[in-house]
């Protein structure tokens, strides 16, 4: 795991899933800053530093739900991967959908991983731990 502070953007509209993510990251062992976006529009504001997010740190990892209000996660993914300053940021689609169209569509738009959300905390904790360990140990993070 990297020694420096890791910036994680979690794009999640469901309050229960945000609570699970917050609980996991509260208990994790590496230094991090977790920022939540409650919909796709807020996510792109954070990513592109618009409005109140002008000083937002660039994320080192994005956890992205697909089905959200205001702007769909698929659109957020396309925007991330189309932007030269963001396209190398790992994006893990973390969603309840197991629909083949969603899975293939996410990979077509260059998602780095696609994970179906477990419902219980222990399963959720195991998945998020695996994601963060894998991506944060294999990706060279910028200084």
C-alpha cells in the first residue's frame, strides 16, 4: 500500500451503501481521504473542479455506481476516460447490476473493474479491501 494519503471518490446515491463505504474506510489501515458524490452530476463537478469543488483533490481511485439521478454513472465513466488528466485514474464500477449489458458497457467505456455489491457488511468489506489493495498496490500514483 502507498505511504501517502490516498484520495478516493465514491460516487453513490444510496445512503445505506454510502454508510457501508464510510464504515469500511473508517476501519481501514491506510491513510486516505474519502469524498462522496451523491449523484453523477456532483461527481463530475468534483472531478472537473467546478463550483464549490474548485480545490478538490484529484482522486487516486473512483468507486462508481451506475444507476444514479441527475447523471448516470455510465456518462461519468465516459467523461473520466475521455479526459487526458483523468483517464489513468482507476475506475471501479461498484453496482448492484449483474446485467450483461451493464457489465459489457462498463468495460466498453474502459472501466478498470466491475464488481457487484454485496449486501452484508462482511462481504462488502472483503470486496472493498480487495479493490483497494489491488488498485492501490499496482497503479503508480502521481506525487
